[in-house]
C-alpha cells in the first residue's frame, strides 16, 4: 500500500500558489484495509475515505469506463492492481495529473510540470471528452491562473469545441454549472471563465443570456466600446478590482441582461432594458438554482443602476422611492454592494476605467440623511401607523431636499 499527494495541492506547490485542501490517492489497498486502519468511508460512487485525524480525503486508485452520456455515466474499477499511472491517466489536465510520494519525489507520467512551465491547460488523454464537466473546469482554471499567463492548449480547445458540437454539454446539470461558475467568480479573473466558454461554444448552451450580448451595439456616446458583451466583460473586470465578493461580481456580470432582448428596431438604444433584464435574471437564477442573495442583488442592479447614475438629477421623491425600493435602511450592506456594482458599470467603459463617480457619494449622503432623521417628537404624539409613516416620509423628503440644495 502506497499513498501519494495528488491533484491541486501538488500543482499549486509547484506553482508556489496558495492552497488549502489536500487530496490523496492510495495504491494497492482495499476498502477493508482502509477501514481497519481507522479511515471513514464517504464515497458514494467509488471508495473515498476520511483520514482518522486530519479528515482529509483519501481515494483508492481507480480507472473509469464510459457507460452512458453525461458526467455520471461512468463505471469505476478500484481493484488493488490499479497503478498510480492508471489513476492519473483518468484526470482532466496534465497539470492535475502530477503526484508526490511520501519522500517528496514527483511522479509526472504525463508531463504536467512541462505544461506548468509553458503555462498550458492541456488534456491528459482523449478520455477528456467523456466528461462535460471538464469544459467547466478548464474554464475555471483559466480564471484561476490567467494572471500567471496560462491559456488553453489549441488541441484541448479543439476537443472542447467538438464536445459542444456533439451535444455532451447538454448533459450538464444545473448544480454542476453553478458550482463551477461560483468558484470562477471567486478567482482573480472570472472573465476568463466566460471567454473560454465562449471560445469553445459552450457559453451559448450554458449561459445563453450572456452569450447573446456579444455583437449587440450600444450608443457610442455612452459606450465607446459599443459591443454590449465587451462592456459586460469590462464591468466584471472592474467589479473584480473593487471587490472580492462573488455576489457583487455576479450582479456586475448580469446587470445588462435586458439588452440581450432589446427589440431590433430601437437599436442601438436600449430603452427600458433595466426592467426587461429583471425577468431574464430571475429565469437564469431559477434554471441554474442560484442562491437568492445572488439573485436579489442582481435584480436590484439591473432595475436601478440607471437611477444611481442619474442620482444628482433625480427629484427628491424619486430618490426616496429608489432608496426604499433598494431597502437600503434595512439592508445597508446590500445597498453598499449595489453602489459598488454601479461604480463598476460606469468604469466598465472604454476610457472611463478610472473616472470619478460623485453619484455614489451622493447616494450615500442621501442614505445617511434619511437614516438620521429625528422622530422622537413624533413618537410622543402617539400617531396612528399610517399617520406616523406619512410624518416620517415628510421628514425624509425634507432631509433630501436640504441635501439637494447643499449639492
């Protein structure tokens, strides 16, 4: 029985890149032996065990055979005779098919170290095409390592394109798509995730709401980059510079989805795209089973980002209504996240990457103005619920009028 460190931990050690999780593969052992040593079995499809002390995952070396379409259509062999090289051969990328023995020696039968040096995301074998999740993983690794100069090997991109054409991507389930997408949103360059999916044709299948934005024109006076898809990528990049929060980044990515269904006869104008985008976002989130906190900020960003851009011009009644619809007083952190998305939108335009955004400060001042009004005397008047609400509203409007005058 031999134990090897495998996968991401070895890859990132060689890259001098931070990592948390360690995965291990066990060669020459049976499930009974693992249990006798105190390991806890947790694998559903094949034997995986938790270490009795570290709780890290130890999987028996295995081979796999395609038995049906999709990512679940596999039969596994975990016989004690399976070698380390056979186990590594089933992995997706060469950089993930490197192992390290207990003495720190590297086992690299598929030249993953060479591909690390050349910054290549390359498949291990033609078996790559059997699992559509690997397309998502390659896109995610592109997002993870773009800042290091990594790119997808031409032959791997060709395989991915063929997989899309053969319909393998159609077998992906919502949970796996969102799982990989959510991870990508947490990486340094999630826009690379979108770009790789677009390059191989999978974006049209997985995220058609985003794919259709590319090629749609916008007024050049507001958007020198013109292309809505290009703008969307630029906004996502700006959001990444402003925040590490994947919820903010998702809202930045989806804030203009309404432009994807703008009637052709009004292009390049996109009147009312803010409201049109709301249902698109809701359907996307429902289809991929995206958590509510992601959906809620994205909906608010779509519906109200132009209100924020025009904040200095809004009537006080409209400004107050906007703050109320944003639920700013009850959810100030989400309100701040909304403003961050709006700033990313403004800066996600050619030539505006470092521009000022006084509307953001004004919205914050408006929020503070209505939050800090004094209503102690109103409480003493024992007003009815409706009368109290009207009185508070009047004071909030007065505070906003004073703010507008001061600005």
